[in-house]
C-alpha cells in the first residue's frame, strides 16, 4: 500500500510517501514557515527529495491546506513526483504526539475521533493544535482518502498502575487524568520489534531496554513486547537530560527558582523546556555534536577550557542517567536480554554508547569496541556487543514513519 505519512508542526509539515510492501520511501520532504511573512505565508518554502535528488523552492503557504496542495503537486509532478495522480495515495497516516486518556491504539479518523482529539490539546498544547491543522489540511485536499491517527503515547498504555501513577492525591488523577503517558512510543515499538528479530526470538519472550536518545530522549522497559515503564511522564519534559529540557528534577526546585527569579508558571515552563538540558549545562549549545567537539578541542583559551569542562559534565550526566534507567528497568523486568540505542544521538555517537555500557559490567554487558566505533553503517540493526557479552547491545536505526505507515495499512485494509 502507498501511504502518505504526515507529521505536522505549528508552521511546518513533514511528509514521507512510502510503499509498505518493501518499506521504500518514494519521496519525502518538509514545508516550512507556513503562515509566516507578510502577506501571510509569503516566507514559506518546500524541501522535497526524490531518489536522493533535492528540490528547494519558495511557495506561498498561508495554512496547512495550502501546504498540502503543494505537497500533492510535487508528488504528482512529471519530474519531481512519483505518482501520476493523488488517487494513487491509498491512505494517510498522521503522527500525533499525545492521545491523552482517550486513545490507546492507532485509530481511523472519523468525525467523532476528530472531536475527541480536540480534548487532547490540554495534554500537549504545543503539538496537538498543529496536528489538528495538518489533519484539516489533508481533509481539505483529499476528503475521500482514509486517514489514520498514530499516537506516540499509545505504546505506553500497557504500563501498570504502579508505573504510571504519580504520588499526588488520587483526586488529581480522577479530576485531571494526571499520570505518566510517555512519548516516542512509535519509535520504542519499532525498535523493540526490530531488536527481537535481531535476537532471533519471539518478542513475547524478550526483555529489552530501548534508548531513544536525540534532542528529545526517552528510555522504555519493554517486557514480552509490552511497555512496562518509560522515562517520560505527564509531558515530554520528564526523564533524561535533553537538548534544551532539564528532565526529571525535584519539584521543590521548580518553585524555588520561580520564587528567586520571579518567574510566572509560563516563564518557568519555557525555561525548563528551552533553556536547560545540554544547552543549560554546557552554556553554549543544545547540539550533541557541538558538545563532543568542545570536549575534544585543544584550543587553549580560558573560554574554550570552560566550554570543554562544562561539556564534559553534560556528557557524563547524560551517560549516567541512561545507565540509571537501564539498571532500574533491568530490575523492574527481572532480567535483560538486550539494550538498543536509537535516534539521532544514540545512533551516531560511539562515545556515548561506550560510556553508558562501560558502567554496566555487573550486568555482563561488554562492547565490541571496534564495531561500536567503526562498524555502525547499516540501516538494519547492528550488534555492537562482544561475543561473550551476557546482554546483547544493538544500534537500531528507528523508523517511526514506517511504523505509522504499517499501522495505517492494517487499519485501512480491515475496513
């Protein structure tokens, strides 16, 4: 089935057009700066790729409906496109960050589902309105094409109460559905499935820790194919140190900073989400590549030395936190068969993987240093642990779009 996967932001629309029969990406791209500029949308542009050839052009896009029209025009263009008409788009799959307490699995879009989705705005106010705009844009251009919503939170709905409940009074849970929801669930599900295949065992017989480490990061305990626990909580702010997010902190430290700095709740939320993490610790960048570069720098100025010192702290903090979660989740699952590293940082940085695994000797984790440093190139899972390692360690390139496309295909074919 040919599926168009959409990931809409407030002023952007990312897309991939896939053939689920072989997972091949026929075309992909992004519309940026939608609605920006004067007149509205005059600053927008599209970046479109087909067979490795990139096309970047400016196009006015006042809203996501205009963006979708341009996407369809590119997909059906005689030179840049891959289909002769939009009728060849058999289904649309939407990435949705948060399903709140309403959605527990991927769901066919209906009027009732759309109405319920609007209730999820309170759980992800930065993301859900953008998803809604993306859905409306698709409906305006292709009203008769089936659409499926795939939720990042759905994979984590198997967590037991002991894992997802907070220690607040129970009435807060009853009134506001205040609990752990997690994030990156589509990635964790894909990575755990691919890891089980690499192990050569049914996923129902495996205990896997999946480490999705990118600008946003989370770790999940996947026991027998189901999520037992995950590091992100009520929002994607919880858990690990991230690019600009502080991760888990003492709640009283939040009110302490608010009092001392005079921050409003909105300002504090902005501070924790945008000015902390790797950026806040290093003092100069949220990009992990910059952190590693600063650590290896031989520049002899005081500024460079301080940057190197603080970047080292940031790296050590991240590696240590990943170790702690792996240890905790191994205990929670009463065992561990595999650790899998995925997403932008973990897939591409051997140093972080080495630091994490070097602190897991007690679990019998042992890396093949040469493979870890030089052998991770394949789009398929790469085994980076040594032959005598008691726990297998993999690098698994995540593919959320393919997972979304597969879910979409399964639901549409069942209609």
